[in-house]
C-alpha cells in the first residue's frame, strides 16, 4: 500500500546529533521513495508540547531533564501509537523499552547499514498498519487515525466526531455514510447518527450501547436485532 505521508519526530538534546539524526533519517526515507515530513526537537518536553501524533519517532534515551524513556511513556499514556526507535550508547540497558512498545533501537555511534535496515523495516511496518487506518483532513492538515483507536463516531451537524480510546476527540467535516464506507467489519451503524466499534462494546439494553470506556450511545429499535447479531459474530471472530 502507498503511504499518504509519514510524519517523523527526531528528539535529541545535542544539536550536532539532532542534526545528524535528522539528515540520516531524511536520506533513508528518500531512498524509500515515500512522502514524509521530519521535525526536530531538542527536548522531550518540546516534543510533548508540540501535540499531534507522529508515525515514527527517534528518541535519544539520555537527555537532560526528561529522558527519552520517560518521553515515550508519556506519549503512550496519551494514546500515541507511533513507532518509537530509541537511540542509545553501547552498555545502556533498554529493557524498559518493552514497556513502551519500542519498535527498535540504534546504537551510538550510528552504523549506516543498520540505520537504513531499521528505517526500511519501520516503513514496511507502517505500510502494513496503514490497512487499518483512515485519513482525516481538516483544511490543509491531514491526520491518519488507526481504526483500533476509534471507539465510536457520531455526526453532529456537518461534522463527524471520532471518539478515541485515549479519551481524545477528532472532528472534521464529513458524512457518517462516507466514514461507514471507509471502516471495516468491526464497526456497526447502530443509529443514524452513530457508528460504533464492536470491540469496545460491553453490553446493550434499553436502547443503549455501553462501551468499555464508560460511554453510552443509542441504538435504534429497528437496528437492535442486527446489532446483536453483528456483536456475536465479531466476538466469534476475535475468539475462534
């Protein structure tokens, strides 16, 4: 699958290393011939303040103030699912990387061949993951949202609001019918104004659907039977 755009963040508190990492990443992505954008950050705090999700993040572990590991923890807590590649020196332990679902790590001094191989794997992983994502456009700003992060979508006026499992909210001008065509079988149109991710459903009764995050949304009387059947089918698909 062709990737619409890979957004990348490079974070290192050493100016020369930040410049070198950015240049290497730019060269590696140009070799992949994929559209991309790279932003540099001199601290974990600056990266967190930037907001928005990045597809790929290169984080130096040893930084003054907030180190790369803590930066990654905070990114994960707010729901960021980008591929994290840690940059470290020989002898540092990266066992904590499992806790933040790190994609890989690079050792300083950087080895050119390994750097390109890691970035190549990351691009392939993003291509595979792109099958389960939708592209949201607000004016000139585009954002890719993983389907697995959407608990439900609702339409209010001319806007669709995507409710995320992290508690976040993404709104953009769209028709719910168009969103319904973009998603896969894990979603069900339970009401004319609501499209729910069945993976987050805890129960249904009294014309309401209860979600694992505590939210409740309506299910229309005419669609309740089909909704129950779709939910049972989805449960069998998840637990064969």
